[in-house]
C-alpha cells in the first residue's frame, strides 16, 4: 500500500475521530443542559413545596388566630392566604414531572381542601358563640392538620431526596462531561503522537536510513544496510537508492579502476620516461665520448640536430642563419680518394637522407684550416614507424692516423720484402748458375740442389705476393694497359704452369675460339691472375683429370676466361670468403696445400683494377669454375712490328 | 762485348757478373755510381748496367751524368731495378736509358735480356 493512501487513511481516521468526538461533546452538552433544566425544575418544585408548606402553616395560623381573637383582620388574612394557596396549588403541578409527587400533591391538596371545607370554614362561620363546638372542631382540625403536615413532611423528604439525587446525578454528569471534554484533546494528542509515530516509522525512519546511507556513501563507504524494501514509495525510493548506490559504486569502482590504471600507466610512463632519459643521457654521454664524429641530421631541413665534440671540431658549428649555413658548408670541400670532387649531397649523410645505408665511404675533406683530412663516412637513415625517413645519423672518422699507419705498414712491408728479396735473388742466382755449370756425381745432391732452388722460388713468390698486395692496398700498383690477344695471354699462362701440371699428372687444356676479340689489359698482371687461378686448380685437381682454361666472349663487352677443374669443390659457405686476404678453404690448422692465401685476393684486385670481375661457382665433389673477365679493346690490335 | 756493372750488393754483383760472363760478356763490376763515372772513360764499356738504388750516387743520378757528358752519352745504359713500375721505367727511359731489367733477375736469362735490349 502506498504511503499516500496510508497517510490519507490516517488523516481520514483522525478527521472521523474528530467528528465523532464533536458529536459526543454535543450530545454530552445536550445531556448536561437537560439535566440542569431538571435540576432547576426540581429546585423550583422544592421552593414551591416550601412555599406551600409555609402557606399551609400561615393558613392554619391565621385560622387559629381568627378563631382565638375573632378579629376580622385575621379572617381577611385567612381568606387572602387561601386564595394564594389555591393559586399556588393550581400552578404547582406544571412544575412537577414526577407522578409520585403529583399524586402526593393531589392527596395533600385534597387533605387541605377537606380541612378548609369541613373544618376551617365551618368554624369561622360558627363564630365565637360556638366556641365549644369550635373547640371540638379545633380538636378535629388539629389531627387533620397533623396529617397534612405529615404529608408535607413526606413530600418534603421525597422532593429533598429527589433534589439530592438529582444533584448527585448532575455532579456525576458534570464530572463525566468534564472528563470527556478533557479526554478529547488528550485523545487528539495521542492520535497525533500515533500519527507522528506512524509517519516516522513509515516515512522518516527509512528516509533517515537512506540519508545516513547517502552520507556513508558520500564518504566512500558502500557497505551500508538499507531498510528492507517495501512495496510503497519509500520502497521505490529505497530500491532507486539501492540502484543509485550500486550504480555509484560501480562508477566508483570503474573510476577507481580507471584511476588505478591511469596511475599504473603514469607510473609506467614515469618509469619508462626516466629510463628513456637515463638511456638518452647515457647515449649522449657515449656519443660525446666516442672519438668518431657523430652527427644526427633532420630530414625535413637537412640541418644538424645533434653532434658530438669530435664532430664539432671536425665540421664546426652549423650556423642558424640559412645563408651563413650555406657559406659554412661551402668552405668544406670533399673529394673521393681518386681526387674527383664529391658534392655535398653525395656525402654519406646526404645519401642516408635519401634512404641509403652508407658504410665506409672514404672522403678527403679539404678543411677550412688548410688540412686535408681523410675521413671514413658511415651513415644510415633514421626511419619512423611509418617507414618515413625522419633523419640520418652519420659517423665521420678521421683516418689520418690510420692512413699514416697504413702507409708505414706498406713501407715497412715493402722495405722488408726488398731486403728479403735481395739475398734470395743471390741464393737463387747462385744455385741456378751452379746447377747449370756443374755435374753432380751423386743424384741425391742434384735433388737437394733442386729442392733448395724450388723453395727459393716459392719464397720469392710469397714475397712477391706480399709486395703485390701491399702495393695494391697502398694504391701504388700501376698497370701497363695495352691491347693484347687473348690467345697470347692464355698461351703464356699455360706455359708458365705447364711444369706443375706435368708434375701433378694433370692435363692442361687451353680452349681459345678463333673469333675472340682483343682485350685491353696489363698483360703481365692478367697473366699473373690466370696463373694464380691455374696454379690453384692444379693444386686441387686429382691426377689424370684435366684443368681447362677456356676463353669466351660475353655480350657486355668483356672476354671471360674460365678455369675449370674437377677437384673436390668448395663448400658453399666458403665461396664468399675465397677472394679475401689470407683465406683458404682449409683452415690454417689443416692446410693441405700451402700458400699465403693472398693469391685470389691479388687476382681479384688485379682484375677489378682493369675493370673486370672475378667469379666462382662450385659443386662439392664435382669441381670448381673460377672466372675472370677483362674488357674488350675498342680499337683493333696493331700488328706486331 | 764489355759491360760495366754497377751493383752495391756484393753477392748480387757476383751473381750478375757470373751470369753475364756465362752469357759471353766481359764484365767490369763496381759498387756505386761514383765508381762508374770514374771508370767509364778508362774502361770504355759497350754498355752499362746500373742498379737503381745505390749508396753515394744512385743509378738515376749516374745515368743523368753519363747522358750529360758527350763522351759517355752514347753508351747504352740498362737499369737493374726492383721497382718495376711504369713510372720508374718511364723516368729511366726519359733519361736516355736503353731499357730496364727487373730485379730479382733470372741468372740464367740475364745475359739474353741484356742482349735483347742492346739489339733494339
């Protein structure tokens, strides 16, 4: 049931009760009025009765007086009293409602009239002469009078009783009315209290509980006990409040979660940030410490955004002003090692900003202070998540000292090699001349002399290789490039290794098509390259197999010479290393075939210096094919003079 | 045929002398350029073999002086040099040298190489 209907019910009840009380009061008031009227009437009756009694007494007294005195005044008085009596008796019954009293009055009246008619009047008529008679009558009048008095007394008692009774009733009734009248406000107060209590119970308590809960919730305490939900507005309120509370709690929880997540994130962010800052500081410290000049460029402007001390001492501080900046950079002129100019956009950083990774670009920078500084430039683009180039990082390494060391090394190697070669030349010459001059009787001696000579040759070859490679590395190897016939080069190469082939029991098969064009090469160096390849092939070729040197024309203006063997082949993982210095397919510990490991490196360098290429393909167990290419001569060969 | 051989390294000088003698040359050997200039008038060789690098006076300077003196400028000069480099050879030829033989030379073919150069 809803509170509204309850309240209306209670108020309706109160209104009805108030009406009822009013009716009760009105009724009681009517009763009281009636009772007062009764009492008044009884009092009047009582007074009339007294009056009647007095009249009777006075009447008798006047009668007696007349009789005794015979004075006419007494007789007039008697007759006047009598008329008063008659009037009074006539009037009296209308004030009397009690039948018993009326009856008594009538009886009394009869007695009085009887006395009057039979005693009093005859006595008066008789006058003084009949005094004896009168005495007799007097004697008769007295008992009658006594009876009348008795009646009057009894009536008096009745009326008195009745008055007393009525008075008692009236006072009781007053008391009752007073009590009832007093009870009404008391009842009203009680009803009000009950109403308040009911209202409090059904309205205020749950509201207070909800308010208390609201206070607790606003303080963050969601562990509240709400009144049991009822099926009324308060119930609806409680349920709504519960919903709100749980919604708030949910929000609060969400908010707390979100806050804690955010706190977590911000903590993580702070940690990452400090880590990043730490890393950044470390990186900056590292960058500033490394001896190489490190520079970071911005892709949008091409400007330097970060550089270390080494970079600043090498390329100075880039000016802010664009014109000054251009001027600044114009003072730095760079050339490649061969002396050709390198425009600034082709410097490592410039290429890196175009997305290229530059490793070991050698430049010679003409520094504004007059120095010629050889630098090694490495640069790489900086790419963001969207694969866009945002900048470039570049390292400039001043390799002046490196060049100096390299030069000293080359010089040292050169000097040492010369110093080694001079005595070796003497030994070789001496042995050659000796072997040519004399006949050794003991064949073993001749063999020993041969061993000495061949090892001298090998030592000279090794030293020559070392000299060659040091020259190549120093850029001091000079080529005598002329037009040559491939068949001549092949013939000379084959001739120089023929003794080895013969000694190893391997067939040498030169294949030179007649239509091969002339080539533009340094013949000595090309032959050296071919001999290197042939020597290697012969070294690894099993006996009774063939090593082929095959010339062929390529489409791109080159002639290729391929050295084909049927040896053990080369593992694929070693192929890339073959043309590097000091590399042999066998490791240093398991070298079956001795050598410096320089031959192929020299071959590659010699061929590449002439514009050609070297290549190799191999299959384990099937053999290897080494190729070199040399450029075709544009001009026809002049006939030998 | 008489050759004046200038080589500062005694062993190499000996080998060269023996190799040339074996090839039929008459060889007068000296240790440096100063000696060459001192002996050249007296010996009147058919050709002079000069080591490129020698103490006191190197082959280059010796050659320059020989060619500068009308009395000796006609005598062919052959360089013995380890620096078989185009630039060196070109320099030698520019001085009026007849040719270059690379060191280390082959003792068995040295004589033939000298003959080949002189025949050009």
